[in-house]
C-alpha cells in the first residue's frame, strides 16, 4: 500500500506520540518513534491493519531528508575530499626504480586489457614452439622471468618453465638491513597470477613488445639483427619492464586526466589539443622508456647476462632525437643513461651474483 493511502485509515492501536514520549528528549522521541514504526509496519504486514500514525512516519523521514539536504548543500566539499582520498590511494611505487607514480586504473584491469589487445591486434603468423627461434627466445625469457620472480618474491607466476634457480634470493641488500617499517613497498599486485606466454612472430620488422596480460612477442627480424643472447635479453628485459612498471596503465591515467581537464577548460581547435597532448604525453613516454631500459638492465643482469652489452646495443639501434615526432629517446641518450657508473655498478653486482649462483648449481 502506498504511503499517501495510509492517511485515510483511522484505526490506531498505539497511543499518541506526545503521551508515549512525555518527559523524554527529542532524540529519544525520534528513536522511540522509529522502533514503533518498525513494529507497526510488521504488524500491518502480518494482519493487514495499520497501527502507526502518519505523523510518526513523517517524523521518521525527517532526519533522512535533512541528511540529503546537507549532502547536497556541501556537495563540492565532499566531492573534493573524495577526490583527494582517491588520488592519495592510487599512488604506487615502481619496483627497482622506486619511483612513485599515479595510476587510477585497477591492477585487475591490466590483464583484461592485455588479453583484449592480444586477441584483436596480434594477427601475425606465430612460429611453432619447436622452431629454433622460438626455443631460443623462450629460453632467454624464462631466465628473465625467473629473475623477476626471485627479485620481487612473486608467488604465483605461470606460463614458463621453472629452473633450479633459488626463488628466495633478495638482491636488494639495502632494504634487507632496514627495519620492516622503513622498507620500500613495491607495487607487485598486477604481476600475481600472470600467465606468461612467449612467442616469436614471423615478421621481418625489427621490434618486440609485451602485453600487460603477460604475452611476450619477438619479431623474427629482430633476431636476425641481434646476434648474441645478451642483446636479445636486453630487449626482452626492456619489454617485460614495461609490464613491471605498469607504464601502459600510467599513460592511460594521464590521458584520462587530460580528457577531464579538456572537459573543464576546453581549447579552441583540434590542432591545439593534439599539440598540447604531445607536449604532455611525449615526456612521459620518454621517461617510461628510460625507466624500462634501467629495469631491463637489472633484469638481464639478474638472469646472468652481461649488462655491458645493453648500452652498445641501444646505441646501435638508435632512434630519432626529435621531441615531438618520436616518443622514444635517442639511442645515444639511452646508452649514456645506462653507462653511468652507479647504474652499471649495480648491474654488475647482480651479474656477478647470478654467475656465482649458476656456477654453484652446475
């Protein structure tokens, strides 16, 4: 029965509100009316007759109405506070580089997005698993993924063959010496449960990529250009590093924030919007590429490949140094960044430990 039809009934069982709540404060009155209303509605549902007055129902509805009016009156303050809470909770720490970045895309969406791209864009012919190129790439990738699992202590990783590597090794000795409350907490939730897939594409282009869902694709043309396993390991480590650092989700977050900004403060022409987008996104992409080079260098060193090969390889490949036309930094810049003494010293330390561990296993 509708609420307005209750006013037409004249059968009451409980006494009037003033008599029932005499000598009680206003807050206790409202509490008693609330309890009486619940009992009355239950009695009406069972016996089909009303035992509560419309005045009590109106009194029960009043606090809810006041709350709604208060929320609507101060909606800007509540929205601002909610936005601050969301932004603070979305800051993550990138493994290895320890850089903090803003990612509002949930970690659970990375795998779905990567699987969607793999189904709709990976149309090249894949070489058989027993092909020499496939066997070689899968062997190199397995070592890099095992090193990743060992460094970050990831429990659930599948899709690659496990070797005899000790998965409890922690290379970050500085954090081990610190108390647990001062250690850096890396964001590794997006890596849990990834089903890694390693394939070689029968494409003579010089390139490779790794989807956020764990699909590593290496082009056949790259294998013909790079001769040593260490050079291939540097490329695969670089592509895996993009997934480790969640660069794809970071760029999507930047695009979303840029879109929201354009909705609030629109520009005139589409050309200006495109130019502004390049000025904002290109530096972020270049920074992501440099960070992926650094993480990939540490991964290949932890896997037992000589990291001194990486700077020479990037300088050989090279990219255009134009700021607006290419999102990748030049090969010279990438080589100089990896050749810094502190970076190379850290990589060589990992390489020596990995070499000693492999000798002990043999």
